């Protein structure tokens, strides 16, 4: 046999070894690529789970509520394909034990571990184990002031002067402002902000997580949620009070009402006085060019909207001494299923107490000299003064959720 034939025979084993090594590298590349893909998927799920855990803190009104955090984080991770206890998957959530947010009860750290499939790389002892982590911080180290304005949708402001240095203004949607001055202890928005010529003399607006509806944390508000009022039954719970299901119309002069249930009011230039107590309206209430006065009153707008554009409106909720079924701290309550637009626009109006219309567009101007808490669907602000809230926004607003303190959200992987 010639030398050249023997040399060709020696090449075959070398080629086999080389092909094996090349196939091994190719297999490793496939495994590595798949591993990186799976890791990105797991990291995205971890980020989302951390945000879900942070939102649970907001909804449950207590940062240390780790049971709610764990449940929310695990449910969110499962929805993204990482169910705790399924196969090799483990999902844990709680207060960070290390890092810049160590021990912060208003931070949520989520850890997800799993194993991804491997083919060639297992030959070299690679198990495919993956571990990802994310931390969501729902408030800064310095607590923002209690919330007094909660807008579920968008807020627009034209030339409005807002003086609320002890108050947080929270907008789940977007903020649009033109002119005016806003002095608030905290201004948060979930969408975007567009401002033209507006001076923010207090806190600068900052991005935030969606804030939950705070009604469940405000005693009077939760009372009406649990006990919805009806014009057909309200007077039966208020002995001696009025029950006038038909709407009233009047132009000029004065009108005095006592607590009870009414259809609606269509007033023009009327000086309306409300005696202390609860008023349930099943139709539109409108007083154009007149004024409305009442101390210790609660207005429950079962259906229809409320509109006042008088010169000197003065409406104040009761606080400690409430009579005739009025509810402490609640000035105006419009149930969630009533989306009729409402307006509190007295030229020099004073509205003190909770104004709750979570599904309605509410136009507001005027000032609150005692305390005011606004929970509305969307808001249009106008006028020279909107709200003047002291550091403590009310004698009985109830505790406010962490969402009313939120100033930023950060994800740290």
C-alpha cells in the first residue's frame, strides 16, 4: 500500500473527532441561545410579578402585607408561564434582604428560579438552572403627603391656581395643563403629562404606578358602598324627613330643603339652603346663577348629575356631630354606576368634605377651606383657586393607601 493511501486512512479518525467537536460547539450554541431566550422570558415574568406585588401593597393599604405580595406575585408569574411548584419553578416574593432597598417594607423583591431544557451542554455538566430577580419600589424613602385628589382617568387644568402643599394629587391617566400655578406636596401621573406655561411651585410631577380607588379606606365612602341609597327607600330610614320623588323647578327667590329623598332640582338664580342631614337625589340637580348653602350635609346622587355655578356656594360635610343620616366626612357621593357629569363651580365656592364620583367627569373650581378629598373619573379644573388643603386633609378621611404616597417605581434586576 502506498504512503498516500495510508495517510488518507489516518485522516478519517481525525475528521471524525473534528466533526464531533464541531457538533458539540454547535450544540452548545443552540443550548446557549435557547437558554438566553428562556432567561429573557423569565426576567420579563419576574419584572411583571414584582410590579404585581407592589400593586398588592397599594391595594391592601399596608406596605408590610407580605402575604398579599406573595399571592399577587405568584399569580402574576403563573399567568406568564412560571407557576410556583410546577416542575422546577420556584417563585418567592417579599421585602428585599439585601441591596439598596434592603429592609424597605415598601419595596418588593421577586425571585424566580427554574431549569430550562438542555441537550448537548448537559454532557459538560450544565444543568440549565436559571435565577432571575426584580425589585419594584412603590414609594420613595421620603413619604409623600396624604392624597386629596384622585383622578382615575385624565386631568386637565386651564389657568388654575392650586394651593395644596400638604396634599398628593394622583392621576392614573394623563395630565394636561395650561398656565396657572400648582403647589402640591406630590403630583403623580400614570400616563403622560403635557404642560404649557404652568408653574409647579411644589413637587414636580413624577410617573407613578396606578393608584387604587381609595374608597374602601375612607370610612364614610365605604359605608355608602356597602349601603347604597335609593330615593324609594331613603326616607324610610330617616323618620320625619321629606320624600318628594318629583323634580322641583324654580326661578329666583330662595328655597329651603330638609333631608330626605327627591327627584331632582332645576333652579335658576335661587338661593338654596340645605338643613343638616342626608339628601338623596334621583334626578339632575342644577342651580345656575344662584347659590347653595349647607353645613353638616351629605348629598347622595343616585342618578343624574350635580351642577352648581352660583356665586357663593358654601357646602360642608359634618365631622363629629352628624344628624338626619348624614355621613361623617362625606359631602357628595355619586355611585360607581352613575357616570353623569357633575360640576362644582361656584365663583367663590367652598366645598369641604369628600367629593366622590369615580365614573364621572367632574368640573371643579372654588376652594376648600377645611379639607377636601376628590375621587373622580376625570377632572376639568378652572378658576382662580381650586383646593386649599391643610397638612392633615380632614378630620375623618380614613387612612389613605400607599398608592397615595407613590412617587416613583424602579426595577432593579
